[in-house]
C-alpha cells in the first residue's frame, strides 16, 4: 500500500511539473524559480527507498 501510494504521488508530481512548465518559465524570466524540482526529488528519493 505504501509503495503504491508513493508511486502515485511520484507520478502526480511529474504531471504537475509538466503542467506547470509554462508558469515555471515565466517565473524564471521574472527572476525567481518554483521549487517543483525539490518536491519531485523528495518523492523520488522516498519511492526509490521502497525499491530496496
């Protein structure tokens, strides 16, 4: 159950990251970045930890 939930959360973060790409590009041009990559990295690390 935990593994499946993390997998779903990881996939959801990827979809949100792709959907937010235009906003992230506009934010970067305005001089700041969105922390989407940090959230994705955290969930990815947790998901990979369940693979071991």
